[in-house]
C-alpha cells in the first residue's frame, strides 16, 4: 500500500531544513535520508527510525517494531511526530551516529561482440 502524500508532506514539514532531509518513494513505502544517510522508512503511513544508541537515549523507551514482515526492528515514531522540535533533534542525533554511505561502484560497460 502506498503512503498518503499528505502524511509524507507532514513528516517532512516537521523537520528543520538544517537537517537536509529528502524522501524517495520505494516499493510501496519510502525512505527518508538525512545528509544522504538512510535515517528512516515510511511504510503504511508510519515512520520507522533506524535504531541508534543516541536515538534510544533521547527517546528513553522507544516502541520497537519492524517496518514490514522480515525487516529489522526500528523505532516506531508516532505521537512524537507532532512535536517538530523533538523530532528534529531525534533526526540530528541519529544522523550524527550513522556511518557515511559507502560510495557506489561504477558499473563496467560490456563491450558489444
């Protein structure tokens, strides 16, 4: 099931521009990036943050759930989405802890025979 565009717009609107957040729709859900790092998934109009130690400390007792069957457990962020300052701080703390993305390898072109 695709995400509601209004929900995606709401989530993005709650995050301060300094976090450099972007969204890409994928596989019926979507991925949130902060400074080119995968930070969260949006699936069925629910936000699942990548778990980090900083995020866990900030949240206190996070609700943990997989975004879809077979997925790794993430922090399910629900009511806190209404607090833009709180949510922005969670994004900042989590992004700072996540590793830089690995550079993509260039594909080798095959020569025509």
